[in-house]
C-alpha cells in the first residue's frame, strides 16, 4: 500500500459531459418530443432530427461489481460505452439506431435482465438498506422488494395500468427515500418502546440530546441512575432516541413489522403532490417472502386496477371514490391506528356530513 | 468456491423474475470474505427477524467530516468479515451518466479494497460502496480522488445534490438541471465535506413539475423548472393524437385542473393566464404541446421525511427565478437562508422544521423575501396575526 | 490574531467541552468569533487546519460534531 497515488480534496464530481453519449451531447437542450415504443424502450427525437433510443432494465440496487462490469460490457458492445442509472435504480442503455434495439434487448434478456418499467406501469422499487446494512431497520428492504416484484413483474415487463404506480420500501420510519409520497409504500415499524440500558446510557449517551430527540416528550432524566426514563404511554416507537443514543435499542423480532401507506405522489400533473396515507398499520415480518405483505399489496393494486379511470394515480382514484370506499374495495380493515393523533391530526377529521355508506 | 454458510432463507430469494440481490451477494462472496460473511449475517437476520448492525463510529478520511458512514456488526466474533463494514459515498456525476470505462475503474478500486458490493445509487444519489474496513478508507480515497472522484456528503452537511436528466434527454426541461446540480456541488464543496449545519441539507433539481427526482418530497430546497407565457401548440399534432385514438376531451380537457383548455375537434385553445403549469396536457401530448419559452425555476423549501414531527413537503418561497450561470441571485438567497438556519436552528433541526417552529412570516422577513400569494394554498383562517411597530397608528 | 494562538484557543475550547457537551462546528465558530472579536471565517480557517492535521476530527452521532480524536 506504499504506492498510493496523491489524494486530492474538494475536487467534486467529474463533469457529466464526458459521460454523455455523443447523440445526447450533440442534442443537449434540443429535444423535441419522445415516444414510448415498448414497455422497455423509448425514443427521444431532437429538433435536429437525431434520435436516441433508451432501453431500460430493472436492478436490485444492491449490485456486485460483477454485474456492474457486465452492464458496462453490454454498454461497450451495443451502446458505444455509455449507460446511466435512474433515480429508481433502473439501468438505461442507449442506441442511436432503431435496428440496434432488438440485439441489445436480446442480449439483456439472455443474461437474465428484466426489460421494462417505462410508461403506465410499475417501475423499479425505491428502497433502503434494511438488514443488509442498517442499524435501525425494523424490516429488510431488499427482500420485501424482491418478494413484491417477483409477484408483480408482469406490470414491469408488459401489462399496462391506468397510470404509473410507484412503489417504495423503507426499512424504518426514518424513510430514507421519499416513501412518504409513493402510490404504494411499505415502511418498517416498531410496536414496542425502546429498552433502556442504564449503564450504557451513562457511558455513551448525552442525556440532554437524548431527551430532546423525543417528539412526544416521553423521555425524562433519571438522575439516580445518571440515565433516562420513558413514559411508556407517550412513546410512539419512532426510534429517534435510538438514533441519538445506542443504549436504547428498540428492535423487537416479534413485534417489528411492516405498515403500508398509499396514495402519495410527487408529480404535479392534474393534482398537487400528496403524502401517502395509512392503509395497513402492521403486518408481521415473515421472511423470506412476507406473504401477508405481498397479499395486501396485491389487494390494493387489484382494487386500483378494477376502479381507476385512465390516467388516475392511486391517490387520485382514492380521492375520487373516498377513503371509506377504499377500505371497502380493498377489504382492508379500518382500525383505531388509522385515526390520526399526531401533528397534523385535526386536518384529517371529516368535517362534513357527506360521506358514503360502506 | 464452496459457500461459507448455509443460507436456506436467502436461497429462496434467488428464485423469481426480479433480479436477485442474493445472487449479487453470492457473486461478491466468490471473491470477498467480507461479502461471504455478509451473507451469513443477513441469513441470521432473516432467521431472527432483527438487524445485526450497530451505529456508526468515528470513521472518515482526514480533513473531511462526511462521505463515510461507519458501520459495525454486533456479532463480529461470529462474522469477522463484517466486523467493520463501512460505507463510502462517492459523489455521482449529474444525471447518473457513466461510461463503461469510468464505472469499471470504480469497480477496480472497490474490488481491491472493499466487499465488491455497491448501491447504484443510494437514496440521496451517491454511488455507494458498501462495506470496507477502517484502514482501507484512506487508500480508497487516494485512489478515487487521484482519478477525479470525490466523496459525497453525510452528517450535518450539504448532501450530494441530485437531479433529473434535464436537457440531456428530456424535452420538458425548463432549466438545465444537470448543469445547476454540478454547479451547486462544486460551489459548496466545503459545506459538503465539513459539516457546519444544524442538520442535513439537500438540494434536488427537477426540470419540470413532473418532478422525476421527487424533489418536492425529499429536498430541503427543491428547484423545479417552470415557464412563463404560452404553452407552444402544434395543432396538426394535436389532431394526430385524436387520429391515433386519444380522447382529447376526457384525457386532456376534462383532466386539466384549471379548466383552461378547449377542444372543438379542430383547434386546441389554452387560456394560458389561467394555466397553473401542472404538465398534464404536455405529458399526454408530448408531440403536440411544449412548455413556453421564458424558462426558469420555482424555488421551494423545507421537505423531509416524517421523523420527527411529521413529513413536510417543500413549499414555494420564490415563484420564479432565472437559473442561469453564474446563479448569483440564487447563491445569495441560499447564503441568507443558511445564515438564518445557523443563527436559529437546533441540532438535528431541518430548515422546514425551523420555519414551522419560528413561523414562515418571520422567515420571510428575516431572509428578505416579499410575501406573495403564490407562497400559500390559502390565507390564514385565524385572526391572530402580528403587526410591527411601523404598522401602528400613533397619536 | 496569530493563527497558532487561535488554534490553541479552539483546541482548548473543544478540550474543555469534552465529556460535557459535544460542540458543532457552528458552536465553535460562534463562540470563538464572539469571544475574540474575530470574523467567523478566520476562526473557520484555523479550525480547518486543526482538522486537516488530525488534531481535531469530525464525529457523527445524531449530528456532526468536532471532537478530539480518541487515543488508539
């Protein structure tokens, strides 16, 4: 290791321009329109008449260097050595002639890649680290994604929906990755308060910042032990104290589980961006395939398929039929947990006598 | 190489149509003891239904306060390969474009010093190298930075800004989101690498209101491209949409949230003064309709996930700003906002939460922004408002 | 003010705070600038030299702080 090159600091990322396909570089800012050709391909047409074809495949986000090298080799062979990744962890390959699409897709499919995800479909699932790398995970993320997408893969590769359905998975309520504005999102939740290890609180934690971390003021000092105590009835199991103080572990294998929230979106099309709302408060962690969770997701998706008008997102469909109807159509139980008692609670109460019988 | 551990639960996830993360771990495990032990550790998590990772410790590269996330297994004796399993965040290029050679070069470095596992990309947008030991961090940084790559943000710092494809491959981009992202990233290298804020700060740049980067939901400052003036219409292409089977009345006219469009079977009319630029009609008819030509951005502030007092979406603070180099007006405003946050924010308090705590009117006054109706969905419902000394009539 | 002297003041502030309250970079800049009648940028430049030399380090625990590195 003595032959290390000279390190540099604050150089920032390399300029994107050197990674752009020549057709993309030449037509930068000149694109006129695009068309979706198949579930896995689209063409962008420039004012110059140039065309760039994009072919999209799914990735599990957790990639070995083997797979990245394989993708790079495919890009070298078919695409002049250019590729990109999408925000949703899809991989995109580019070709500049329509005739180059078929051989590229053939090679991708022969190597086991799932081609699709463009248009009114289920695109790749945005997700977090889960048990693979996170200290605060209440569930795994990659496994949930795999289980769901194995079941719903045809909505990625072929079948059309009323509009795009964005699915996301967060392994705890920290929600790394915009889960709170997705059509259907799964979030790992705890159901029991953290346990206090007084000796370690004393040694490793700053008591004032631990107290300050609690959104419901459930934590107070315990001077006799130089530790903290929790008012259990105030704790809503967010785990924020555990992020600040490692001596307050909250994970609980029997009670940690998965909540499902639905109806969120970020795009402004037709209606304003919206938060996802609670559909299912808790389902058990049942790895490796989480059958209770995948069943609930399919119930929601099937009700959407049955009820949505063309171009309606999940939240727009629910907005039209009403939430009371949503619970009826999906046959999901409405529980005391669905009634908000947190920061914005009163905004959610029904202040009208007009609602539907269910 | 034979498998180090039996992983019956994970093996189940090698089946099925969707690409398998377990296969990825197995491929890496062929070469890396770290990845092999990761498989064993994750299998145990699947069995016990609990994570086996501990909080980060004090790890990083010299001089930086971010870019590396410390991670340790809580059962290092059982799985020594993942006793240390730190993450290195590599600042991705704008738009997540790579050449085969460039991304392979990163793979070479990573195979030499790490587990061979990555996330391309993490949620914030860094190219995440997943799993290495403390003593490898400096060598990795030297190898990366000498080849033109730098680390991204972590901790109470500016996080790696990210964006949509923008003008590189989208006709709807009203701003050059990739150029802006690249400029912000280079402009604020110190703010990214040496955490000085109350908490994290994220920029996300979207070329239009479709917001493919989800900036409105997960960026402390969301920069969303928009336009003034008229939507450009190609009437022949409008007609072609109908010929190809689109029901213009139900799919476009009836779905316009402001009811500002009319279609008589020949001519599409838009009352642009009532358009709120939601992008629906343009997205339905990409060949026929295009955004107007006076282009810029709306700046929105404050979004975050629900920890701790509930999720926030970004809200409008500047309805329209030209986002062109050298972005002087923009950087001046960002400087004022950060100064106000530094002056008033508590540890772990995001800018959106601070504005909620101290009030939006106070933020506007102290940062020097004029209130305009575009900033709110509706005016206040209560009569409890403040007046300043100069508003009071004196005898 | 002489930079070395400023660095000493910063180090002593962090040292005195160790085990009591973790300091953020911003806490140090505000306090030292106010106490010594300096611009924050000047304090920041001195702090950066301390961090570049490894005399002080950034740490993270529910927020980023400046601390004295642990003895190996």
